[in-house]
């Protein structure tokens, strides 16, 4: 029996593109830094230090809100959420409880050929806590733990959806869409470790809601949800009702495990932060942000269809990551050939091999020029479609220049006689003296063959080239003879 | 010359233009410290005289070269809940006994820029929670005018030090009367400014929506000079007002008062006749009203009503305790604190309970627990939210009065200072000492304490209040009272 599944998501997105933290001027780019080097009196919560809102964080939050079709709040207000935990310098988190910066947004996903709207309940701006480090790897085996406050105070957006998703795949599609929007807005790089963390709420018809906390990637979210559906359904099959609980995803073993049960419901004792009095969010600011919004994935896909004649599906794949879409457009510009051929090659061939390296391999490992070269080799008939496909693997895995590779690997096969005949024709026109020589001395033929090789940058099949040059010389001789005789 | 007796503005002149010797000024003050500090217990941290002499000389040199230093060489006592880089910042709590801040409060930075030199950090009620100075983990401070009595709190050490001339000027902070009450009991001028006029950056938070750092001096002109140096917008404090007083605006207001001015004054009758207010206090307030009239003011009688007179106090304590429970959550002894390492395998929860149990004193724990309870689900509406409503009512009422008059006149203390140990035993009795102080904090209005009489040779101050940013009016009125009564530059000679 198939039971209805309902899924809601809570996504924590670090605004990694900001130069500074949410309430102080420490650098927010803390990854790869020694512990506790990106700290100051404010983000360490030293007595007497006071928070000041980073205006860029407000702009970024507004841009995300608008991109998610949400309503921006009239004023910016912060509350304190109290709980004791060693990674929290003040033992309260500055967050937005009563008046989130954004409400009532939505995103559309394409699923099974139809468009589905996923509503967004709210989005709030808050500070990230620090990070606990266990010297023995896990809390159970460590006699003490260490705290790194580099992350403490980094601006975080918490995005909460309505329970509008019905399958792990929909959840994945939603998150992929969200990721691409964040990339296009340039507010966050979700591919950085810990920059996008997801809590998923899932309930299967007949059971209570289960929350799976702190899942680190989109792929893992889909896996965790699939696991939960199987787990909850099998409980229900046995007549056991899944209880309301919080679980953790263990990516190593691919299971969810129950979180430690608290005896009492946590009371966060929310109160407005007296250090951050509410400030009006000017309508002009919202307007200015709206006007400076970049082209977002949906619009960009539409443009790809219109401008490059791509099928909708291909366009959607390309805009699913900003880097990929940028890469595609760079290739199109440099290539000058058929944009559909470029799209097909990138989506169907290149992406396959990129999986092991991640999208970041574009540009760094695979410069667009190399893809352009492959496409040109293909257009010139130097390589076959099959060889082009092989080259996709080569340029990703080996990270080499396709032209050189082709030369070395002896792909050089311009044995296409029609094409080579055209080249021979050109060579003959450009070197009339050499042709006259060759008509007399057979040794001079080599020069003409050499010129054909040069014109094809060494890729012509020399045997075919020689044969064609000789044939052409024959023709000339024959014509010369007939002219003489007719005279 | 007895340089230590001079008000700051005169002292600056002596040192910079009159050829006074900076070193001998510092030595005189340290000599008084040697004589009286054992009795008074006004300092928690005192800097070495050599270091201080050097800095005073440096400041005076710069002023002589023409730098604008209205407080050149003046010794400043700083309450120990205000950060000064490199000096302990204990808040008179065991919890912070080993904490040394790596930064300096905006206000101290500005005063030092204006020429002042920090002499030390003063005793106080633990985390500013108390009205007598007796909740300090470093022992109580005594009133230099009568050493068996309290000086008032929570800025007890600054009050005693400035009153006994163990410093020339001082800094306190006022959450619910913590500057004005001790000023009233030690013959000092003290100002709780308009909320947001003085930066709180570097002030250890107790109840942020209520408190301000403020000056404490023996002379009204010094108060004005200090405020001109320290007040004004600070980008590091989001509650800071977008306003910076122009140079000379407060000192000019003091000078206006010396001549007398036609101010309209409202004597807040139901605050003076409040049953918590003693007969001694009433007499001094009426004396101050007369003094104002002598100097040209027109005094009318007004009633504030029950909300302001009676419900302000509980509303204040609810809000202050709720904010305190939040602000003091950070003291877990992990990043800073006192010497007490966790035991191996001790869970952080156990550790937190242990260090917070040992590190905080009784009154602090009482307020944290009450505040946590009043903020918790199910009680929040009944206490915190209701108190916020009352707060709005108190503010609206006082604002409408302050708009109609130049200044409001009321008591600054309900009684004369209690004897040591007298009030501290009963928390409610202790809280009642703030009956007339908390209104200014709830409403954000500026309020100033000015000495107006003596009762059995102990000076007693009264309180003036004005509309937001009405500090110049307060300075004028205080200056009028000072001129009429001659009660200024009082220096206590503690005996015992
Ligand atoms: Zn910082």
C-alpha cells in the first residue's frame, strides 16, 4: 500500500559572499584558517561588546526574499533565543523570531513534466554558532572538547518551507533550485563545506512527524528521506505508529539514528534584543535591491531556449548551477558554432565525467577553450562524434589540451577525401611554382604533401594526402596534354 | 597648593596654564588613598602611581603644546563594569575576577582623548545589582561622610572615591538609579543621560534597555565638561542616538544657571509625599524648590499618578531581571572568568552549574533565576509583557509632563543612607531604595542628582528630570541650586 508522504524543509544558508560577519567586522571567510583567529570582542561575546548589523547582510537577505517571491518585512528586528551550549559565545543566539525578514514566498519546481509550487513560510536572519572540535573525533571518546569560534557570528539565513513536498525527489529538486538561485544572487556559495545545512521534517500517513537534523548536502537529504520513508512504512506495515521524534542522519552508515531524548520541551525564553532596536527597512532599499537583482535561473533558462534554440530540458539542466550556465555561455561565445551542439556536448558528455570532480572543475580543471577546441575539431571533421565523446572523458580526467592529445594519440585522421581535396586545391592555388616543379620532378611532390599536412595542422592522413596530391597532378598533366594536343 | 581639592576645570587650568605640578597633584591624591582607602574600600584595582604620574605629565604636556584637552591630567575613577584595556574588569564578581578586557569602552577612550587619566577601577555592587554597594564580592564600600553607612550603589566605589577626593572625577553607570542614588548620598553631581546619548560600548550589560554610563563629580561644571567629551553618536552601539552635542553647549548651560534663569519647574508632589520618602528628604526637596525660585525659576506642583509613583518599581525590576537573566547567561567560565578548570569528563552542563553556582553572589543568582522564570513560557505574558506595557504608560506620562516644563523636581533618594548591613538583609527593602530612581530609566529621560542640603552633616541630593536631550536645562537648573545653596565641591574627610 502506498501511503501519502509529506515533507517540509528548514534550510540554513551561510551568506558566504559577505566580507564580514553579521554583527562585527571579523572576516566571514574563516575556512582554512587556524581556530579562533577570526574573532573579536563582539563575536566572542566579551562583556560589554555590542552587535551592529552588517548592512550588506540585510541587502543579501532582501535579495533572497525577493528571489523566493516573498514579502520583505517592514522593519528589521532581532530576538534572543536562549539555550546553553558551548559553541554559543553568549549562550543565546541572536535570531528573528516574531518578525522574520521574509514571509510567504514560494518556488516552482518541475516534476514529472508539471510545475509544482513549494511555499516558503518564513526566512530569518541569524548568527551561526561556533564549532565544537573533539580531540578524539567524537564526543563519546574525548575527555574534553575544544571550541573554535571562527564560525561564530557568520550571517545565516534560515529558510522554512511549508510541508509541500511529497517525495525525496521533490525535496531534491527544490533544494537544487534554491541552490542555483543562491548562486545566481551571489550571496552564498552552497558548495562550501557547511554553507548549506538542511533539517527535514517528514511524516508518512498514519504516523507522526519526524525531524531529521543537520544533513550536509542535497544528495544526502534525498538519501535520508528515502531511508525514513522505508523505515516509517515498514513500522506502519507492522502496525507500529512512527512517533514524533528528532533523528540524526549518519551519512557513513546511511541510516538515521534517534537523537538523545530531552525530558522537557526546550524553552528558549525569546525576548527582543535590547541592543538592536527595530529599524525600518526603507521601501527604497527594497526597490533598489529588486532593481539590481541579476537574471535568475528560470529567466535564464527561458533565454537559453529563445536565444540558443535549446530544448527546455537542456536549458534547465544548464541553469541548475550558475557555474555551468556561465561556462556554457562562455563556450558559445568563443565557439561561434551551433549553440545546440555546444549544449548537447556539455550536458550529455562533459557533465557525466564531471561528477567525480564536482562542478567546480569547470574553468579550473576544464577551461572553456578546450571544449571549444573539441567542438571545432568535430566541425572540421578531424574527429568523429564518437571521438568527441571520448575526448570529454580525456579533458576532464586527464586535464589535457584536446588538440595535443588528438595529435599524440594518433586520432589524426583527416582521411575524409572530400575535405582533403579541398585543402589540396587550396595548396595548389597558393603554390603554383611548386606545382610546376612537381609536374616535372617527382621529388618536389613532397613539398605539396607537406603543405597539406601543415594546413591541417598535421592531422591529415599522409597516405591519403599523398594520393590526392598525386591524383591532382595527374589531372593537371592530363589536362595539359589535351590542351597541347588540341592546339 | 592643594590641587586635589580643585574641580577638574580649575585643575586643568592650574596644570596647563598656572604652572601647577602634575606629579604633586597625583602624589596628593595617592596620599589620600593611602590615608582613606583601607577604610573606604572604594577601589578594586588601583594603578601604580609611577605609571599614572607619567600619563598625567604626558597629557599636560600635550595640552601645553596646544592640544584640545579640557580634562588634561585629571584623574578619573572608572566603575569596574566599564572596560579599560589591560585593567581587570571584575564587575565586583568572583565570576570575572581574572578577566582582563582586550579593548576599551568608547566613553573611556573619549575621556582619555580629552586629557583624563584612569587611576583605577572602582568597587560596586556585583554586576551593578544592588543599591548600597554591599553585594560586591570584594566587600562593601563605606560612605566617606559617615563610615558606618553605605555610600549607595551600585556605583558605590566611584561615589566614595570622588567624594573623598581619591580621584577628581568618576564614571558610573545607571540602570535604575546606580549613579543618582550614591551621588545623592555622597554630595556629588551625577547624571543619567537621555537613553542613547552616551555610548554603552564597553559597559558590561546588566539591563541594556535601561542603562547608561554617566559622570559623577563634585562640581556641576565638571559634569558638563565630562559630558561634552563623552556624549554623542557611537557607531559601535546600535542604540546610540544620531546626535552629538556641540562643544560648549553644556558648559554654557551651567554658566547660564550661575546668573539665574526663568525656568519652569514642576515639583512632583506625589513623588515627594510618597510614603516611602522620609521627612528629611522631603525637607531637602522643598529647600531645592526654594533655591530654584530664588534664582528666578517658576515652581508649580504636579502629580505623576499611581503608575509612575507606584507601579514603575515592580515594572522596572521585572524588566531588569529578565534582561539580566539573558545578559548573564554568557558567564560560563569558558572564554574568560576565574580560575576553575573543568574536571576530566565533566559534562559541560555539570560544569556550567558548578561555576555559575560558585562564581555568582546571592543577589545576582536571585535576579538571574527570577528573570529566567519570568521570561519562561506561560509566565512571560504575566510578567515581562505586562511590565513592558507599564513601562510605556510611565514613559508617556513623564514625557507629557517633561514637554510642559523645563525641569521636573523630585527626590533622588527616599531616605538617608542606611547603616551597613541594614538594608541588605531584605531584598524588598533593598529594592524599595530605588522607588524614585527607576522612572528615568524606564522612560529614557535624562535625570541629574544635585546636592541640595545636609542632614546631620551628611549631604543629600535631589533629582532633576527633563525631556529627551534636555540635558542643558538640567545643567542650568543644577547650577542654579549650586549657586543658591553653595553646596558644591564638597570633600569628605572620612574618620575612623
Ligand atoms: Zn568578530
